[in-house]
C-alpha cells in the first residue's frame, strides 16, 4: 500500500514539474505614444526582457531606457538627458502576475484576455499597476500584448514649462512580446 502511494505521489510530482513552464524573451517590443496638440511623440524599444512562469502566473519585464528609438535624434537626446535621466535611472521594470493565468490554455490556439497586476518602476518611482492584456496562442507560439496609460507626473518626470504643451500628461504604453519556452 505504501509503495503504491509513493508511486502515485512520484507520478503526480513528475506531472506537476513537467507542466510548470517558463517563457522568456530578450526581444520584447515596448512602445510609447504621447499625443499632445502641439506634437505627437513616439518611441520604440525592441530589447525588453521578460520571463513568465505559467504555473504561478508571475511575470517580470526589464527595459533599458536608452534603447528607446525616436524618429528625431534630438527628441531621443532630450528624453534620455532631461526627462528620464537614463544615466541615473537606466531601466524600467515590472514585477507582477497574470491574475487569471488559469484561463490560458497553452495547448490550444486562441486569444485569452487576462489582467496583469503588479508594480512598475520608472524613473526610480514604483507604482501599482493593473492593465488588461491578451495571451495569444497560435501553432504552439505564445505572444503577450497589452496597452495601458501612465501619468508622467506619477513617476516624478519633470517636463519644463517651455515644452509642457508638447507632451501629453498621460502616455500610452504598448507591449508586444513573442515568448519562447525557456529550456532547462
């Protein structure tokens, strides 16, 4: 009887370890948009790193601020030196979880709406964040997307009065990540 119990317990452990998957990328796309009456500002970063543990739902992102690319070099310079102080605050991070990760079936193609909750740190300030997202499974490939807004003032990003009308008070952030299974 004890031997059967241990065999069943061992089988359950193997199954649970096999189902615990982690997904990873070093090429996540993060974009932001400032849509003010005077000027539209857009920047893209294709070097975000992220890891997602499908068992626990935990998810982390790290984005180098200097990796954001702008259409105009002067905008990029001002962004890094004057607003984001990227030498002092070189990265932005998110640490949280997909609150409803059990709704996602990685073995079945589909689009799964989820809610992401956690803490985002930008410019040395950490704030709680809750955002809608979507996990897309297609042909075994896993993608995550989200779009949300943050208030520039919430992260103590100072905008000089001279250009205050050129930059929106809230900035839309778009996330588009193609994950690959992290092999052990």
